[in-house]
């Protein structure tokens, strides 16, 4: 990224863009990584356990004071 100094001393981006100087992008592979069902199942399991946990009484007390 290049900057040009203004006469005021402000640093600003150059607005001129040279598309020919860009490097060509490599084509992406059409292969996608296979989904790992173990990871998804583990995340679902942890989420379910977290959702089903009881709310600690201290937290309920604090929430009651707010409302």
C-alpha cells in the first residue's frame, strides 16, 4: 500500500490504481474438505449440555436485582 504526502502533511492513500500491476489469482481447487461429523457432533453435544445446565442461584439473585 502506498501513501502520498499532502502539502498539509496529511498522509493519504494514493487513489491511482494500476490493475496491470496486480498478480494474477490462482484458480481455487474445486475439491472441498470433507465435513468432519465428529466435530459437529461434539459441538452439538457441548451446546446441549450448556443449555440444559441450571442457572446458579447467585446469578438469579443478580438478575433479580437488575429487574
